């Protein structure tokens, strides 16, 4: 570079170890390359959020680059520009002197430029007999040359984050629209399900939207909205299954009326089932929640405490969850008959999820056994869905993690 030693600022401006490290890194960088100064300026502008630079600071940097005589930054040439504050202010759209000094200090702090102060603090250059600059005092642009690759990489990272930000924002907008319209459809057409609970959950999620969200904020909101979307879709699918079941039952009834009862009785023993058992099964509403309806990861996010009671102190699959639920069931004082009834009505996986949810809220439930029997009775009537309860726990745990962070 144009200097082979560490320079210190003039007057009362302090020297820090950070400035020393930046000057050393600049001198040790490659000197055999040249870059377009305006290309580097665009990269710095694109990466300003990572460099903590404001728009006015970039305007001052633009003014400094305008005083460099050529377009290419090259280590073989003098990389020091020496305009006065008046000249800089004029080229920076008439920026005030106080603001100009703050912007110059920000550029130095960010490692964009380096001060090369003269003995008296003035900015000037000494020229030789041939008119070439032999020594200059002002601001060195060497860091722009040395860190050009780094600035380009930062600019690419910011561009990738902006693309992801727009993608997540679009997905959140679509999910918000879908959930709102699906809830309205379920409520207006009287579909069975806890639509009031889903609507309150939707309002709570929207209320937490920030005016200027970050990528992390949008990702968290999208996760919550997609979880609610899955619950709403599941309630609509249950309603569709019930409609299809009713249609099948009508068709089956017509078949019985038009068929010979004796021939039906002759065929029943081949199924190994008594007539009264068959009638009992047909009268049960379809209220089972299959394991695929809720990802195991979602269950563990809402009920993390259940994992401690799995085989080996962890839950890695649905079998582990059901094994842990049996252990927790006895700890909660739930009778074997109550749990068996829940398994018969809801299904083993759904019953295990219900026990995990009850254990997660054990401090707010007086009688775990009575509570499980009440849920089982509602499920038998087709009035209970695990979704709202599990969703509330997931949302509560997520809010607690953000607050603690």
C-alpha cells in the first residue's frame, strides 16, 4: 500500500486496538488486484445493514470516491483523497459540518476508510517535480480495495436474506388469507368444530404482527399460522369424513332393506363378529385422531415434559410417546379404565397426546382422570378435537421461549 506503518489520528481523536488491527489487515492484504470503485461502493451500499451504515454515511463515501481521479482502485496508485470539509459537504448534497464529521467517524469505525492525518491535521498532498503525488494526507481508500471480496460476499448474503424475507412474507400473507376464509366458511356453513377457538387463535397471531418485522419475526408468525392452518384443515376433513360416513350408512341401510336377512346372518359368522358388536361399532362417531394428523415434532413442542418419560429419557417415535403416556397416566392418578376408554374412542396415539397435554397443564387441572373422561365423552359425541388444545400449548411454549430469550 501507500504506507508501510500504522498511522494515528491527529489531535484528541483516540487510537484503538481495532484501528490498529484494521490497518495491519489492510497492509497484509493482496496488492496485485484492482477493482472498480463504484462496484465496491454498490456492494457496501447493499451490505449497509451488516456494516451498520446510514444513508447519509453512504452519501459521504460517495463524495470521497468522487475525489479519486480514476475509476479503478489500484494499490500501485496513491489511494489517499484529501478534500476539505467544505468540498465534501458540497458533493454530499450540502450536508452539515457536524453530520459530516459523524459520518466520517462512522466510515472509519466500520473499517471502510483509514485516516492518514498530517502533522497539523490538514488534508493536502505534496507533489514531485514531475507533478506526481509523492505524499498525501487525508483519507485512505485502501480498505475498499483490501476488503472488496468481503463486501461483495456481504452484499450477496443481504440479497439472499431479502429474497427469503419476501418469500416468507408472501407465504404468510397467503396463509393468513386462507385461514381467515376457511374459518369464516366453517362458521357460516355450521361445520362441526371449535371455530370460535380457532378464530380467537387467528386474532391473537395477527395481533402479534410487528410493524417492521425481521426475518425471525416473520418465520415465527408463519409457523404459528401454518399450525393453525393445519388445525382448520383437519376440522374440515373430519366434517367431510362424517358426511361420507353418513352417505355410506344410508347406502348400507338400503342394501339391508332390499336383501334377504337370512343370507346376511349366514355371512356374519365368517367375519368373526357378533351382530350386536357390529351395531355398536357403526353407532360410534368417527372421532379418532390419526398420528399423521399431528407431526410428532409438533406434539413435543407443545408437550416437551412428556419426553422425559420415554424409553431412555426421550421420545423418538409414536410408540415411545404411547409408552411415556402410560407412565404419566399412573403419575396423574388416571385409572386404567379411563385411559382404556380414551384409547378406544380416540385411538391410542390421540389418547397419548391427550395425556401429554393434561400432564403439561397438570397444575391447572384438579382431577386428571375426570378431565380425561370428560374429553373422552366429548370425543364420543364428536364434539372434541385435540387441535385447539395442542395448538394453545405450542403457542404458549413458543411465547415463553421468546420472552426468555
